[in-house]
């Protein structure tokens, strides 16, 4: 089973809520580190990688923000709607911006 943090990132519910397929963890300075990507999910297809650092979600900085609020009210949302994520990739100077379309995901259990 995915942890509570993971579930918040990629929830499948009867209310048509979805995610982008990111399993992330909060970092000490408030940013979110991508722990793993759901294969075939929007984040995977866009090229987001484990180890990437999410610095903004829909224009709001993750630094200094509440992790749960950023996940539940910004990253997660109605399937079929867009979310813009800005990331910093370790070892690279240039930030990356991705606009992903949320979708319902089937998350395989962890082994």
C-alpha cells in the first residue's frame, strides 16, 4: 500500500478526483521532493523524474507552505483539469515547468 503521503498525491475517488502520478515527500525547507513516479501517469509521460524538487504548484511556492495543503488543494484535483508544476532538477541550473492534466490513476501496491 502507498503511504498516506502517496495517497494524497494520486487519489482515485468516486468523485472524479485525480492526480498526476507523483509520490512525494516534504523536504526540510518546505519544498516537495519527488520520491517516485507512477508509470504511465501524467508526470511520467511529461518527463518528471524521481529526485526532482517541486518548487511551485500553480504559481504558489511550496517553500514555507503546508505540505498537506499543497497536495490536497493544489496538486490533486478534478480529473481532466490542468495543474502547472515548476521543478528544479539536482545538478541543473535551469528550472522546468510542466502543465499536466490530472487523471484518475490506478496505483499498483508497493511490494
